[in-house]
C-alpha cells in the first residue's frame, strides 16, 4: 500500500477525535462552552480533579490546534484567560449533542442499576 492509498483510507475524523480524546479535553471544552472566556484559576476550580500541570498541558495543545485562545494580561497576579476560538465554537453542536447523550445514558444506566438491585433482593412471602 503506498502512502497515497493509506492517506485516502484514513478516517477524516481521526485527527479531531484524537484531539478530543486527550485526557480532560472534553471536560475543558465543555466548561469553556458553558462559561465562555474563563481565567485559568476559575477553569481549574471548574474542572474538578485536574492538576495545574495537566490543565496547562491540555490548554496548550488546544491552543496549538486553534481551538482555544489565550489572553495574557501582565498584572499582579498575572491574568490569563482562555476561551473558544471560532474553530472551537464550531464544536458547540457536537459538545451539546454529547452532553445530551451522556445525560440520557447516565439516566438510563441509573434506572438499569436500580432494576438490577431490586431484582437481586430476596423474595419473601
């Protein structure tokens, strides 16, 4: 298989999905989608459990991909704000659809677990 054939058979969504699959990426994008431009400290508080190092790494990757912008304002303390670029805003519908789907699946899974727990209870007469 030559490189041209290989390139033609590559999924066109591959690069985008690899970007979105990075650790914490969808959570960061979803938060920026919900809140709009957000300062680093607030973003770290909103994305529960992420370290400063990981948040910085993911934001740099998203900035390099043109999905997130960064505005630095020299002050004490320095003010760094992140938000979605026009390219990042194109993900709104995708993020909203994934949010809706995730909430529905979570609800369905919770209902299924409840049914399984009830069916596991011993029958008493």
